[in-house]
């Protein structure tokens, strides 16, 4: 299946206002019959003082290793369990090499870096006395989806979400959960033996399979945290189906992507999680297929606000989260939609 690729990252309010760099990274890559999207979330805590660099390196190293993975292995070897595990080990090892190279290149000026001043005394001592702690400074999560021919490989370490829309119209989270992820604790590429903490899944894209993916969404926890934890999946499904995909069907990819990048994601970090947000997707280019799966008649849909009842849909589906920390999240998307309507009137 041929997919449309998209990735966007926005600077979170809580980092922007403290003059700290964005900790997220995202990107897309296409070569031969391979399409890739990835998101990474640097941890951002005071001891992870180069986690913004760690996230960028995670995405770039993942792309480099996927090229090798796809070009040097047969289809059978790629999707064998041993092949995937060897790939994850190599990715982790190359990320650590890149981290060490960056560390050495910046070592002379390290104490002049603004974020170094906030590193705990415990980790200042560790960073300057034992090389094994260097990866901690660059700690990050990573999620990547790789479409190769008739299959998709998804691998993940740490938090964030992967959501898939199947041909049967159901949304699923295909990657196995990680028991280490709770509250603010997550697995990381900087962990010792982190390659053992990757989770992965291979999806079959055969046209006759009701479980074949037609849309794959990756997000860092800055987007996930805009909804209540105990209902997170339900609201992510509605957000992707009734906001993102509805807009793609009615307004097209280019218009939707511009709006998501320039308006919706900045609004969500400001009114929702306050965190950096990264969103990436692979969505089928066949909008007629997408419309049938979602029950939309494309010829009847018009690209204007009067014909597109998203405001009501969002009002009906947005969670009521008075028991959550920020009351602003209750009206996150309805308020955004109203601002968008007024702006376009």
C-alpha cells in the first residue's frame, strides 16, 4: 500500500517559556518502496541536559539503520524475530556511538552550556568521571513505523503512542505495552541494555485482510497528555478519526497538514499538555478507500465549515476532565475550532 507521510513537531509552552530547546524530534523518509515516519521525545529533566540532541540523533540514526536493514536483508530475514532484534541492537549501539561522538566534540565547552548549570551535583560528578553515564545526558524515547512492500514494521522504546486504523474500521494500539511506563517513568535509549526494552510488531498490509492498516499515527506523550490517562485511547481514536482523517477526506492532505502543523498542535500544547508535541502518520493515499472505511461519502462532502460538522463532533466527544489538573483541557478542541471558525469567517 502507498501511504502519504507527514511529521510535525511543535515547541512546548513549558520549555519555550523557560528558554529551553524543544525536546522532541520527528521526520519522514522515503526510498525505493520504503516509507518511514518517526517521533522521538527527549526527557527534558535537568540531568538530561542534551536530550534535545539525543532525540534528533535517535531519528537520524534510526533512518540510517533502516536503510541498511532494508538493503542488506531479504524479506524473510527482515521480518524474522532474530532479524528485528539484531536491528534494534544495532540501532541502540549506533545511537550510543553518535552520542559519544557528540560528547567528545563538545567536551571543551560543556561547562559553558546554559543547561549544564542545572545538572545535579551527583550527575556532574558522574558525567566527568565515568563514560558509562554519558548516554543519560541524551536520554530519549523513539517510535518508528516502516512500510516495506506489503508489511509494516513498528518499533518503540519508551512512552508515546502508536495508533492504527484497520480496514475493518477499528482503531487499535498494535505495539505491546511496556510495564516500565507509568507516570513520569519510561524506558529510554539511554538505559543500560536498552535494546532489550524495544517492543515491536509486524503488520500485514494484504488488501484482503480486514486487519491491514490504512492509517498509522505516532505521537509523543505531549499529545497523549491532552486527555485523561484513564481514557486516553478512546480520545486518541476520536481525535485521529473524527478530526484528522475527516479533514483529510474533506479538505485534502496539504490543507490538513498545514492546519495541524501551524494551528492545531501549537494550540494543543498551549491549552493542553504544555509539553512539546510530535505527530507523524502514514495514511493511505486512496481517499475513496478511507472514506468507505470511515463511512464518509466523499462526493457529498464539501470543503467548508458549514458542511463539515466537526465543531459538534468535537463537542460531543471531547472528554470532561474536571478531575484533571487543567480545566482548559475540557474545551481544548471545541475552543480551537471556534477560534478557527472566527478566523476563517
